C-alpha cells in the first residue's frame, strides 16, 4: 500500500515538474557532450586501473 501511494505521488510530481534536471549536466545528444563523456570515462578507467595496480603488490 505504501508503495502504491509513493508511485502515485511520484507520477503526480513527474507530471507537474517533469524529469529531474541538473544545471550544467552532460546531455548525450550533441557531439561535444559525447566527447566529454568519453573523456570522463577514460579518466575514470585510468584511475581505477591505477588503484588496482597499487593494491596488487605483484602487478606491473
């Protein structure tokens, strides 16, 4: 029952306010945004690989 109320409230607010938005967010429709996203993912992957290498004493 609580979930049904929450779903109705969420639907109500979504219809009034629309989807959540963030100022300055990346939007995947433009080529610039896609390039920024790719660069961001590359930085994340590099940082994860660096942390993984630091944790594994015999690696590298």
